[in-house]
């Protein structure tokens, strides 16, 4: 059960990441030259959802919640590795080189 919900947590994180990415890009579009503010905000919100929510789910100490919490955190790490940090806001070129 834990393993199955870990995979479900990974899928959930990808969905949350996609929704938040669209919201971040929409917010960045309205900020003109200060698009980095939206990227920082999106990255902080995503990290709070993933790691805060994941920690709370793990601390709930139920098999379903433990798997889902681990899946959220593993999903964030996988998305960060696969996209070189662009989709999670970790890549520093988003802030320094005007990546948007």
C-alpha cells in the first residue's frame, strides 16, 4: 500500500507542479521586468506544499499518508532532476539570466 501510494504521490506532485507553473507564468506575465519575484514566489509555494504537506502526511503515521507524503517529496526531486531545476524554481539561471 505504501509503495502504490508513493507512486500516486509522485503523480500528484507532477500535477500540482504543472498547475503552479501555469499560475507562476501568468503572475510573471503581469510583473513586467520583475518576473523573478513570481518565480521565487512559485518556488517557495511549491516547496511549502511538497515538503510541508509531505512532512505532515508522514507524521500522520498511517500507511496511506506515509506513502503519499514520500511520493510528494520524491516527485519533487525527480522533477527537479529531469528538468534541471527549471520546473521547480531551483535553477539559478531563472533569476540571474532572465530565463523567463
